[in-house]
C-alpha cells in the first residue's frame, strides 16, 4: 500500500511540475502588407486558428501592423506564428517574445 501511495504522489508531483513548465507567452510580430480594411482581420483570424493561441490583438500603422499574440508554448512557437501569417500572404517577423507573467524578453523562446 505504501508503494502505491508513493507512486501516486510521485506521479502527481511530475504532472504538476510539467504543467508549471508550460507557460503562456506573448509574442510581438511585425506584419507587412497590411494595406486594406480586410488585411488586419485576416491576420487576426489566421493567428486565432493556431492551436494554443488564446488572444490576438492587431494595431495597424502605415501599411504595417503589430500583432500581439498570447499563446501556450507547449502548443506553438513564435516562429510558427510568424510563419503562419507569412503563409497567409503577410510577411511577418518575430519582434519580441515575453513570458505572459513578466515583462522580461525570452530570447530562448525565439530559438525553439
């Protein structure tokens, strides 16, 4: 019985610590060719459909846009977000990635 209890406790600890490693991230993308009234909604819809994305906001400025995307780093990467937008016809680059809970940039998230 003690062995079963220890196994259950160990499994629970591993599950909790694994979940703690997965953290929401916020990526800022620079998006080009956002020149008409339908462009920003297309970019937003493209990003919203990616598994793990929980929030998207788009700010347009002079034919460009800044997309701020909150996502689960276990299900998506900032590079994958930029690639999806690029594939939709709007070349995008990752400008910044931060932990959703802090304001410090995560340079390692860009390398994932």
